[in-house]
C-alpha cells in the first residue's frame, strides 16, 4: 500500500534503478496515515495466524521511521488449504530476532556476494535457549 505512487527517476532517459520494475504499489490510498504500508497474513503450522503491518514514514530533517504492528490469533488454521485443528495453546512464546546480515547464502558459504564477516558474530550468534530445552539436552 502507498499514500502515493513511487517516483519515477530517469538518468539520461534510462530508469535510475534496476528495482524500478519491482517497486509496485498494489493499492494507492491517499488516506493512509504513512507513506507506505506492507501488509501480510501468515498461517503457521501451529495454528497461529499472524497479521503484520509495517508502516514506513519518511522525514527529510531526520531519520525515517518504521512502525511494526503484529497481531497473533489462535485460529487453528495450519496449512494453505485452510484446514483447522481446534486446540488451546499454552506457554506460547513469541521471539523476534533481528539480524544484521542478509543471510548466510550471500556470504562465504553461498553466492559470495557479501564479505565473509556477514556470516559471523552478532549476525548469526544471537539465539536463546529455553531452560527446559537445556535440561533435556543434559539428561
């Protein structure tokens, strides 16, 4: 979604970006409170439906802003066909993981588009182990 269509940038009559043809706003909505909004709905194999809205706001005098809005519902839908398994979920933990690298396949272990350090350090070593999982591993 976009409040306005993307700007067209040309340099010597040629589009200024190779991503020009992929920058498509499905819906232009002038009443949108932000410049852009990404919207998607995902049904997980656990039966939790996640609705995500990411709002983007541009500001010429300081940083741009991104607002993340997540909604999780126990719908029971677990596949693309809409099959439902009615169940109560207990002790569900939502974990957000932010990575600074595109992915390991861009670096030294894949296509070599990025430097090797993109697959090391804080880019990959930021997982958290649940105490019960640790206990099971020790037995």
